[in-house]
């Protein structure tokens, strides 16, 4: 997997800053953070016992530079959801 471009990384940071994501780390109080290259994708199910992912939630991951605490920010509210976002097999929303 290739690293994200500097422009894409800057866009994520800018969009987070526009939304007031500027507080210290919630665990250690550190004030330096690193944007982790690559998407974190969470699979959502409607029932805990379900074996089938219903929806995907692509996210950007931010790590505290002091303690490593991770936070995740979903891309849709940031306006960064790729047009070609994959849907899991059997996703009901992908049906006509």
C-alpha cells in the first residue's frame, strides 16, 4: 500500500481543524498528533449475533505522538468519502 499524498493528508488535517478537532489527547494530555496513512474500515452489523457486515465505515486514524492513543474520524462528515467506496457482499443498500 502506498502512502497517502501530502495533499490528501493536508486535506484531512484541514477538515479536522475546520471542525474544531484541536484539543489535547484525551488519555495523556499530549498536544502532538500523527495522521496514520491508510484507511481504518469498520464493518457495521445490525445485530450483535450477525455474521454479515451491513455497511462499511471508512475512517482516518490519528495517533497521539506521546502515548499512541488512537482516534478515528469517519470520512463522510469530512466530505472525503471516496466515490468508489466498496460495499460488502450482500449490502442491501447496493441493491436496485
